[in-house]
C-alpha cells in the first residue's frame, strides 16, 4: 500500500540487499514477478520488480533456488515478456518505469536462451 511513498534511498538499499545476497535472488525475483502481475500501481514496487527481472530473469524462468516443497507455477520466457509488455501499456506506468523496462529487456536479451 505504501509503494508510492518509498524513498529512493530505501529502494536502492533494497536492491543492494538483493544483489549482495545470492541466496535471495530466486526467491525475490519470483515474489516480485507475482507481485507486479497482481498490482502495477505501486511505483517503487515496479522499479524493484523490473530491475530484479532484468537481472535475474533467467533464474526466474529456470525456477532455480526455489523451495521444492512449495508448489511453484512454471514461468516461461514468454510469460516474462508478456508481463513486461503489459506493464509498458499500463496507465500506471511512468516514464521512469518505462526506462527500467527497456533496460530490463536489453539485459534479458543476453540472459534468455531464446535471445528474445
């Protein structure tokens, strides 16, 4: 609910935490993917999710590092690209979010097997 009021330094610290904690990559990108699939109205959430997808999209698609005891839905490269496309078209998407999405798409060209 407070995603639109998160300050830039908090977001930067969150991203730094993800980056420096490899054991969190799979869990975080999975949770953020599902979070923006449900709600694209929170700007800071969008920044964190799109950044994570750009960095760890390959981990998301492979399903690496997830708890095998939990029932996880398989996410394909097409699912990720469809979500990013839908986010680009959302009325909630700001110019900055579009920049994050375009950067994520560029990163995914080297991380996805299909090369987009």
